[in-house]
C-alpha cells in the first residue's frame, strides 16, 4: 500500500535588487545594478554596470539578473525593490496594456526599455514572484546593501 503525502512547499527565495545611474541626464554616464539573493542559509551578492544607460534600465537589469540566478522551479520568490517603475510595471500590470497596444505607451510612443521588459516578463512567467515595493534610503538594511552594490557596479565600469 502506498501513501501520497503532500510535498512540503519549497522555501521562499528572498531578493533585494536596486539600480543606479551616475549622470543619468547626460549621454556619457555610468549605471550599475546590485542584487542580494537569499535562499536558506546561503546569501549571494552580485553587481554589474554599463556605460551610457539609464537608471530605469539598471532597475530592470537588477531584477533580471536576480531571476536568472534561480536554478529550480517551485519556489516562491519575493523580490524587493525601491523602484516605482519596476513595481508599477509589474504590480499595476502596465505591461498588459503595452503588449495589447503593440508595445506603445499611452502617448502612442514606443515603450522605453522594451527589450528588458520582454526579458523580465519571460523570466517572471517561469516562477511565482511577489514583487514588493520598499521605500528607498529608509534604513532597510538589505535595500541599502543592494544600493551599495549598484554603486559598486558604477565604479567598476568607470575604471
């Protein structure tokens, strides 16, 4: 006789991600992204950067890089971000209208960062993700650390 026991739900993965850009309003700028990835007792920090980018691209890139670290399905991933752009794009489902309108925004202009939004949406479709908006620079230790990592990404590409 065999018994089917319910499998325990896999443990939650915690992610903090942030993006930053130095000289965001200028052509020759530098941007960085930072990620803190926590699973069980394991913590992984990663960061990177790009030249001639925007803060919004770096915010999206941080979330993309975080989700690319996930190696197995069945986990719930809690992504914490201080980016209203990222949080609203997902939680308020801005992307639904963008897709419906052929990737045009409400002004009938092409959606900025479409390439990254499409990549992010593809990753989000693979996992159960809770995107949590946190206040930036408010003392949240992991959010502050993600910001430090993003700034390290900027410093690295400026060298």
